[in-house]
C-alpha cells in the first residue's frame, strides 16, 4: 500500500521562477556594464570580453543574450529612451498625457519635461552610436534607424498640437523644428558642455518651442 501511495502521489510541479530571476539579474548586469564601458571607452574601445568581465559572466553568456555588440548597444539605447517601459514611447503615460491635454502650451510643457528625462538617459549612448557610425557601417545603419524612430515618435507631438489649434509653422517644418531642438547632440551641448540642469533644459525647450510653434494671440 505504501508503494501504491508513492506511485499516485502527485509530483511537485517544476518551478523555474528562480532561474528566470537569475537570468534577469544577469541580463541587467550585462546591460549596466556595457552602458558604463561604452560611455567610458566608446564603441571600438569596448569589447564583448570586457563587458563580460565587468558583468562577471562568460563571453558566451553575452553572445547568447544579445547576439552581437551592435545589438547590445541598440538595446541599451532603446531601453534608455523607453525608461524601462516595454511599450513604444507614444503609448506610454507621458506622451498619452500630453496628447490628452487641450492647451498647446501645456502640451509643450509636458513634452519638454518628459523628453528631458529621456534624453538624460539616452543622449550619452546616442553619442556612442554617432561616434562609431563614421567607421562602422552597422552602426551607421543603427544611427539612421534611431533618427527615423525619433522622428516618428515626435510626429505624435505635432499631431497632438495641431488637434488643439493652428500651428505657427507648416506641420512638416514644425516637425523638423522639434526634431532639431530635441536632438541628443544639442542636449549634450547644453547639459554636458554648458552644465545645464534638467529643469533649466526643460524650461528652455518648452519656452522655445512655444515661441516657435504656437501662434501669438494679438490683443
């Protein structure tokens, strides 16, 4: 009877939660190590072996998790832009809040505060991509895709502004204006070179975009 009881006793289900958590922690260590090394040494000066050593994993773990060094850098930029939120930028809370606002000036204030945080995270990594793109064709392709994605995301702002009233510029020119003023390169000049804090950058951006995009009301 005891043998029969052992035979019919339900087996405990295998749980892989611990392994999943360990894999996620390992992945985070690789991403953090890569971000630090890329910004310190640049793309060419950072090897997969160096990233693996800094993350305390094997080279094979890095390759298995990300495929190539270029793919790893691309994921870092995307993660920085999205801020850890898996959703595309236009679907996140910040962009949705500005789309729901009914005043153009308030929309631009919300936008400036939101993108200032994103650029703070992403602009240094975008600079790594831009620097390597001159000699690495794969990085040139990544840089072009980053520019295209950024432009598509910013188009949602111009559309949201236009939904609340006329713009001072034609839509295409308005988009070019936003795209240029929120470039990672300009952000780095003002924040890294000139030493601006996030609040000052966001206030300047909101005021400048308001002056350029929102028609003046004659009294």
